[in-house]
């Protein structure tokens, strides 16, 4: 089972869209996937058009079972959802011992609850929060989405700094599975400059760029993934290629 966090300390880099799209790509290929939403905005549930009686707060604070806190959003695609209660979750967890391991403890029975689970994708908030730390303590790998602007590159650098802290304090090494360029537009000089800078800095870790595509926003509005909304789309093709690069 692969455990992959998706994080950038700058908002608006396409984190949730990437997590949801890659998860659905894997699920349609027959892989069993769990998305854990750790962001108070709760955009995973909104994007997929699903709700659940329990979610992340109930799992971590109320100690409810995984079965009660999980919803099957699509065939083979399971979700633990978040909402505004996540802010209160942070406040409660901060006073608990070994607080950074709360998620790891809560998910330890996942292979029993979802047999043959292949991938867990964690959608982190764009902040250095207790829940973000929980995600990195649980995960073995990290994908860093970077939109085509320099502030997103700075956010990616901060993620690397945070990884060093996790490695030091928890004696754990997390592999950066890929740097994912998002909102790439070949016609815009800034896009080309940022992509070139990413490739110069991170080399082969840079994945296929996700091209800008208005269908992505339309799909989210329709509560569908890009693969459900449009048979042919630039972004859909790009995400399929990224899926092959990450999971081949």
C-alpha cells in the first residue's frame, strides 16, 4: 500500500484537483484508493458531490470507527471527508500526547476495513498545521503541486524544509515522488520560465505539466471528475500521463 501526501504551503496550486483526479484515474483502472481530506475547506467532498455522516473530526476526535467515517464516492474510490470542524480538531489534538501520530493510529486498521487497498492519497492544507504534520508522519511519499508562479515555488521550498524537520524529529524519510507543475500555459512566458526553473532545480522529479483547461473548473462545478465530465480534455490527458509516471 502506497501512502502519498499532496502538499504545497501556497494555496491555489491545484492540490485537491490533483488528488481527486489521480485517485479517480487509479480507481477506474481497478486500483482501490482512499482519499483523506485534511483541509477545513472540505473541497474533496464538494468536488466529488458526496457527503458522509462522519469524517476526519469524528475519526480523530470522537474515535469513531473507520467504517463510520468513510464513504465510497465512486467504485473503488473511498473518502474520509473534512469540513469546518477540522479547525476544532486541530485545537483538540494539540493538547494530546504524540499528537502528530493521531492519523497513523486511526488508519492502522485500514487494510482490514478496505481489503486490497492500493493507494492512500492525503490532501493537505496549505499550512504548517498539526494535521499536515500528521499527514507527513503517516505518508511515505510526497507529491508537490506547483502552479506556474514564483510564490508557488517558494511554497514548495518550504515543504522541503518541513520534510527535513520530520526526518529529524521522527527518524523517518519521506520520498518526494514528484513535483507536479499545474496551470501550465505554453503561450505565457511566466509558465515557461517557472517550468524551466523547476526542471533546473528538481531535474527528473518534475512530472508532466498539467495544462490549463476550463473543463476542469466546469467538472468541479458539476461535481464530477474530468474523466466523467469530458471524454477528451487536455488536463485529463495530462493527468493520465502523470498517473502512469507515478504508478507504473
